[in-house]
C-alpha cells in the first residue's frame, strides 16, 4: 500500500519548524528515500543521524502526480485521512476508558 512518511526535524529549542514528506509505494522505499535525502541535506541529515526527528507514517490511497492541482488534491485527501485516523484513535481511547470503568 502506498505510504506517506512524514519526518519532522526537532530544533535545539525543542520546536519543529521543518518537515519532510516521503511518498513511496511502501514503507521500505519511503525509508530509503528518507535516508538518501538525509545523506545529502546538511540540515536534515545530522538530525536523522542524531535521532532528532519525529517520524510518522500513514497509508495513503494513491501517490500524486507532479502537478500542482494533483498535489493540492492529494494534500486535501491526506488531511482528511489524518483527521479520520486521529478520530478513530480518540474513539478507541474512549472505548478503553469505558471498559475500564
């Protein structure tokens, strides 16, 4: 299944200002893209080496074409999928809390 690997670089002050999205047919290829990019990026590479990134991977329905309209549509669908995933996690937590009562 296609995947979006989102990698956030933590700054020295603990804030996040830059993120990368690696799109690939599967998580292994997304990790390879991340490693390749880190190898050539002077700001991101050291953060990856030091373990100063926050990486989240999401299953996506498709990989977008390299056209502005397709990328905008992809980001909209990606945002909706993220919102749905967050909602399902909250529902699971509420169900667990209810079961524990």
